[in-house]
C-alpha cells in the first residue's frame, strides 16, 4: 500500500495503527509511506512496521528500486531508505 502521512480524516500513521489492530484486513500487506514530511518520523514508522518511506516528489526510479528490493522480507526489519 502506498500511503501518505497527511490525509483529511486519518493520518497515515493512524491508518497503519488501524491495520496493525485489524490484521485480518492487512494479511501480507506491506505499507510504503510516500510523504514530504516523514524524515523526523522514521523511527516511529519503523516501530509501526512500515516497510519503506519515499520522499515526495516521488520518482518512478524509487518505486522500481523498491520493487527490486522485494517486499516479501520478513518482519522485523529496518525501513528501506531509497532517498540516498
């Protein structure tokens, strides 16, 4: 799931918390945060189980690299950093 942190009714972090509380709705789901504001929240996002964080503006190459890395890695794992 590609998910922004800033949304009108629920933040992206709220969505991830909800998914963690309702695993029957998220079986096998990997969450990738796409946000211009995620930098200082990486540690919290990692604790929540977010797979990767991509900075806006999103580049197609970043998404291709994310797919190449593979979303099937088992938890726990560090957030994939594709901004470097």
